[in-house]
C-alpha cells in the first residue's frame, strides 16, 4: 500500500470525509527534509494499512489547501480524525514520534 495523492479536488472526499484517521504529508519536490521523511511515510502507509489512510499533498500544486490549514513550513504532517486535525508534526521528525502520535489518535477512535 502506498500513500494516496490528494489535491484540492479530492481532499474533502479522501481526508475530511474519511471513516478512518488520515495522516497527510504536506510536501514539495524541492524540499530536502520532505525527501528525507518520504520513505518513513511510505512505511507507515504499509504498516497501518486498513487502520490509517496515508496521503501526500504537494503544497506547490495545492496552495489553497495548504493555506486553509495554515501550513507555514514543510514537511508538515497533519493527522485528521473525524474530519478534524487531531495532531500535527512539523519537520523531518523521527518515525518513533510519528508512530507515537498515530497510536494516540487511533486509541481515541
């Protein structure tokens, strides 16, 4: 399972209306820390398949979505639960920090 690509057209359907929590990676192709965290995001998509949806949003191509969520620096990872932002991480954080935040959101679900 790979992360799904979300954009301004499908963001609402794939993220806000999702019946399971969603991790969204706000990234850009020119961003070195985004490239560093990309393999971790791929791993999470496989490991949490069925429990957590993992999505990637290119902020350059979808600036209105990034602005709507106040994305100021990338990578920013938002965890949505029931259509709302439940948690967030900014920067190329260690996988253990992501797993910790994801676990907390899944326990609340």
